[in-house]
C-alpha cells in the first residue's frame, strides 16, 4: 500500500508549482492617408517621442492612455492630437486622414502692358514679386493683401485686399495710371525763328514740340517768351487728369500794316491790315499818342489771314493815330 501513495504526492507537488503569467504591455500602429500627405511631410509621434513614419508599430507600451500627435504637411490640414488606450497583448491600429487644406488662388493682370515693361509687379502677403498674369496657388481661405511695385512713368496702384474662396482663382486687374505728359506746339514757324518758346510752372524755356513727362495731376501754368514782330500769347493754365496726355497749340499773333495807305475823297482815311488767323482784334484810333483812352473804329473782327481794309470816314481834319488791339 505504501508503494502506491508516493506517485500521487509527486504529481500534486508539480501542480502547485505551475503559474499563469499575464501580458502587461501592448502596441500601437498608425497609418496615414493619403500618400500625398506623406510625401509632403506627414508623420506621427507618440507621447514624448520623435517623429515616426506611417505604418510604424511601437511595441512594449505600457497599458492605458497614450497621446498621438502629427506633423504638418504642405497643402494639408494637420489632424488634431488623439488619445488612444493600449490594451494588454493587443496592437491598437489607428488610421488618420490628412484632409486637403481649404485653399484658393490669386492671379493679377497688370495694365497697360507698358507698365510691366517699366517694372510693374505684384506680390501677395509680402511674398516674392510676381509678373503680370502670374498665379499664386495654395493660399488659405480668407483675406489677403496685394501690393504693387513702382513702375517708371506710372502711378502705382494702392495696395488692396482680396478674398480667396475654396478651390477658386481670384482674378484681379491692376491699372497703372501713366504720369501725364504735356506737349506744346508753337505756330507760326516764323515766331519760333524769332525767339518764341514756352515754359512750364517755374521751369526754364522749352522749344516748340517739347514734351514734358511725369507731370503731377492738377493745374499747371504755361508761359511764353516774346518773339520779335509777334504778339506774345497770354499765360495759360492747363489741368492734368489721369489717363490723358495734354497737347496745346499756341499761336503767336502778328500784325502787318501795309504801306498802301489811301486818301479818300472828303479827307477820309483808309488802310489795309493783315492779322494772324484765329485772333480776334479791334482797330482803335486816337488823336494824341499821350492819351490813354482809344476809340474803337468799327466792330471787333476775327482774323482770316486775308487783307482787311479799314476806312475811317470821320478822319476829316487834324491827325489821327491807329492801333490794332488783340482781344483774344
């Protein structure tokens, strides 16, 4: 009987020594979509660790909560941080999608073309200078500031704010206004030969046909140099307005008294006169050069570059002096 008891006690002892060891760690794997986000820099990190590539599995994690965070990717919206729970003996699989960023575009066309040739460009939000017609893509939705580069001979447009909408290209036309030009032409040619010139504001003398560029907007004064044998035009005020060039033609008037002065029956007096076309004039007379008041001889007349006869039927005795007064 004793021989049969020993094996039973041996197996009982072995059974008491067997223990079950529970798993106290887990793992996490994160997959990132889409592939373009990964190409553009998307990665993930766990707790205080470094960046990890999509599909990486981190093992031997303590059970419980862990924080997953994400790296930004150009052109995509970075997902928010996530808290996951690590379960004993399991791999927690997380799939995260980087959504395409809500973006739009801006394109600016500069007119006129000559402004671009003289340096006109544009930039958005302080970025690099862009040529006319260029498009800046991938802008966040909302308001953006456009500024313009100076162009020689043009007024630079003011900065402006444009609104970018989802998936759309905001088209802007920027107009550079030419700084205005003024050209003055003097006629007749004989007046130029005899010294006729013109000046602008406080500047010096300029020849007929000269163009003054880059004038500021508003009023400017034109004045004229005398020319031997011609009537000097009165000063003129011109107004420079945006988008227009100003051309002025000014006439130096001349008076030619011919020597074919004729005595008429009854002691009246007649003479012929040639006044530059375009002028309005008045013939006047006086009996004494010292007197300050001259009398009109007939009505005022408009010159036509033709010989005009005058007859003073009241010149019956004594002496008279005649003059021609240019009215305008």
